[in-house]
C-alpha cells in the first residue's frame, strides 16, 4: 500500500543517490507542487538546491512578498526575481489567449535562464510536475504555459540543457498534499488553491494592462478573503475572480456609471480534469458582490459563473 511516509523516505534516498553532490535549480511558484518538490529536494541535498521565484506581475495581491518570506522561513535557498515590467511589456496589446500564454512562457524562460545562469556549475533542473500535468499537456487546450511544457521547443536556453529531475511525477494532487503533510509543510501552503502559471493574465479576457491587473488583484483578494472568513476556502477546490472587459450601465449615488464586470468562479474537482461549479451560499455571494462593487474602482457589476467542466474549462482562457 502507498503511504506518504514511505514515499518520502524512499524518494529522499533516491534523490540523494541520484544527485550526489550536484547542484540543482528549481522554479518555485508558490503552489503546492513546487513547494513540496522543493522541501523533498532540500531534505535530500540541502544547500545544493537553488530555488528561483519569479514575480511575473500576474500573481495575486501581495503574493510575491508573502510567499518569498514563507519560503525563507522554511530554510530554502531562494532567490526572488522581480520581472514584472518584462512580462507586462511583452503582453501589451496581445489579445489572443494562446499568444498571451506563449508570450508569458517565453519571458519566463528568458528570466529563468538568466537566474539559473547565476548558479555556478548547476547540473540539474528540478520540476514539481505531477502526474495529471503529463496528461493535461496533451489535452485539447494544449500545453500549459509553464516551464514544463516547453522542453521540446527549438533553440534550447542553457538551463534546458540540464538534466531533469521530477520527484512528484507519479503522484496525484491529493497524494502531493499528503506527502507535504508528512514533510511537515504548513497547512495553509498545502491547502492553497491551484493557480495557473500564466496567472491573472488568463483571468483578464483580452489584452492585459497594469490597470486591469490592479483591479483584478483587489477584487480577487476580496473574494478569497471572504471565502476564508466564511470557512469556505478549504471546501472549494479552486476559486478566483475573472476580469471581463465588458462595460455595462450602473448607478452609483446619483451618477450613471459605465464600468467593467467581475466574474466569480469557484469549482469542486479532484484533479482539475473535470469540475462542477460550487453552490456558494447566496449570503456569501451577496457580501462579496457588495464589497467588490463598493471598494473596487472600475467595477459596477459582479456575476457568478455556473458552468461546469466540460464543456466549460475552469479558466476562461
Ligand atoms: P482548465 O482551464 O484547463 O484548467 O480547466 C484546469 C486546471 O489547470 C490550471 N491551468 C493551468 N496551470 N498553467 C498552469 O500551470 C497553465 O497554463 C494553466 N491553464 C490552466 C487551472 O488553473 C486549473 O486548475
């Protein structure tokens, strides 16, 4: 029978044998998978693991700073790279979802390559790839715009000439969480909702601007905080707000407004391959809607997505 404790023990032993005294780079995303991969590797090879955390300007509100702090607390050897401008400038005017993903993937590779270069004599690239990622990358939506789906593009950057180590690639998400628990990783990290590599860029329909990112970050923070306060965050598999660049008429005081829409999405799922929309309580939805409309400038209407996957996907792009 599979147990998390046994997995941890054998995997650490295997990593030690495989990696010896080699240096390894790993891109951390703040998500469950890369965090668990990092701690496993850290236990196996300690300071020879060099983690890189890229701020692409498309993370949730305050996420980069708070997650970087948490990782440092966990003893990881981590470098934070501020690449906000680089990503946002490459996204300017790009409307097509696939082109947005490609632009983000390309810039990520450039930024990661620069950062990985700074680690002398690195031999391995570690990734938090889990089993469903391998399946998803051949699905209809095409490869996800993370580092993992770009291995076979031409003209490889230097870090891609590295040997690959993927300690979680036989596991499903729930197993990764159990492994994380066995490693002593804190619950709030293990319980974090999945978040896509291209971040808020694929939750802003059409072109991405710094203003839209700022609006979405505020609305999303209100949404997620309310789910936490209502004790619903851990019951939902994934939740997030989406910015719809559709203007509609509203009224604020005596003023007519003509502003954008925020859509709330929350789903139940096991592995993201299929999903049902969550029946969130009306009173919670009402509070979130009021708070977003009252506090977030540029939004005068909030809607709730009641579509399941399939045929809708979880993300809107
Ligand atoms: P969809 O939208 O395909 O999403 O139903 C399924 C799950 O995958 C996540 N997702 C991504 N994750 N890079 C990622 O790392 C991506 O490009 C990407 N696209 C979707 C999504 O958030 C959901 O959990």
